[in-house]
C-alpha cells in the first residue's frame, strides 16, 4: 500500500514536466493510456482469478466483456461507478492545470469525510462523534487554507485568482464523486450485488477519454509529453489501482485510509523538490489540520475495530484512485 501511494503521488510532479500539452489534452492522454493499460492487465488478472478457482456470475449477452474485463453491462450501479471514476480522473488533472499540487492533494485528502457525510445522508450510516469532530476540523482547515490564499489572490493584482477558484472547484469534484462512488458501491454490496472496482475504473478511463477528446483537439503534445502521460496512465493509475484492491483484501479499511494519506505528503514533497512548488504557510497550516483530523479519526477507528472487515475491497473509508 505504501508503494501504491508512491505511485499515485507522482501525478503532480509529472504534470509539471509537460512541455506543450493543453489542459484537456493532458486529461485525454492520461485517461486513454489508463484504459489501454487496463485492457491488457484485466484479462490476465481475471485469468489468474479463474485459475485459482474464483467463480464468475453468468451474464448471457455480455459474457465476453464479463469474462475478460469484468464489465457488468446490465448493472446500473456499475455504470454509475464508472461515471464517478471518469469525473475523478477528469477533475483531478484539470485541477492540477489551474492550481498547485499541494492545494489539490489537501482538499482531496478529505475524501473519506465527504464519504462519511454522503453515506449518512443516503444510506443512513451513523457517524461516531469522532468523525463529526474530524469533519468540522478538516472543514476549518480547508477554509483557512483557501480563505488565506483567496484573500491574497484578490488583493494582489498579479495573482491568478481565477485559477485558484477554478482549481479549487475542480478539486472539490474529486472527493464528492469519490464519496458518491463508494456509497453507491457499498449500497449495492448490502443488497447482494458484487461490484469489482477495477473494471469500473476501466469504464471511467474510457468515458473520461471520450469526453475530453473533442476538447483536446487539435493535439499539441510533444513526444515527450505523450511519454510522460503514458507513464501516468500505466504507473500512476492502472497498476496501483489494481494493487490497491489486492491490499484491501488483507488490510482493514482504516489501515488503507491511513496509508493513503501518505500520497498527500509524497505528492507535496515531489512537487517541492522537482517542480519548485514550495507550499505556502497557509497550505502547511491548513493542510496539517486536515491531515491531523483524518489521522486521529482513522487511528481511533482502527482501535475501535477488533475484527477484520469482511469486505474484499475498500469500503467508504478506503483510498480513492484519481
């Protein structure tokens, strides 16, 4: 899981190495290479599962898609999950083109708390007091972080206030879509329907590539840009999202969430060291409050659980590829 967070965290610093790829073109190429990678990886993955004795549900019309890529063509929940992944993939890369890596990662780190709220509203999951405290604390940290930057941006004529606003809104789309995704999947599991998250990631990548292709034309990316984006598609999304599912079979959900917080730290450090994006005082202070609230909440949740989670993939507090 630590390796997974290291791979997830390279998106920001790699995006800063691009030479001429435009905003939507960046998103298109990363999503396209993610889809291509999963089209190759998933058949091998599912072949190994079948060899180990795993059983597959029978779908009459779409048996080939199900057998090789796990596509549940007749499942509404599966397609809702795919749309959520597409939203996360697209919003994440767009956010990185508007604002700093640190801003994007900190606001996305609050994803488990967004998920807790959505699950409380739509499927009635009760939230312990520690989670409510964490939600309030993280909210205050985000308000301070962005409020300070917004004030500085609007009072400084040379600052890019519009980029900060658009980047913040795009960043917010990622944890919100992630919260809807986890809640929908968890509800389907409670109703007896099994949703494998990796095939839905494939669908999300395909939808994201299809949606951004018209906006990405005409292509301006250099060969080096395409190589960097191919690296992101394979090593920042396709491989780590498959590994995360394996990790979630052995780790408890709070463990997954705790380790996933390393992505924020790694991502900010990489951008600091290799892209000269030094995080400001307000980002460090506000981000520390957000990460601290999440850390305390997950540690308390970990201690409260005496038995392993029966699920075989991340639940509402799990990590979210983006």
